[in-house]
C-alpha cells in the first residue's frame, strides 16, 4: 500500500532530480523502487474497480465485466 509519506517522498525526489544538483545513485534507486510500488498499487486498485463494474443494458440486465484471457 502506498502511503502519503511515500507519495511525498516520490514528489521530493522528482523535484530534486530537476535541480542542478540532481540525484545520487542511492536516491535514483529509491525513486525507481517507490515509483514501481506506486504503479503496482494503481494497477491493483484499477483491477479491483473493474472486477466490481457491471454494464446495465437498456432492458435492465446487469452484466459483469469479464477478464480477458
């Protein structure tokens, strides 16, 4: 799970990377790991949302979305 503190750290590293100082190798690795964790959280949330989505037809039937193979 991604926390507010982790998002703040991602943003702080992004701001620092745009300065003349740049990021150290350790900070670059931390940034990559945090970004990967963030993307995994977004993907998980999206999949969960889509699994609970239904399509309602004009005749009132509710059809759940199916996973593509």
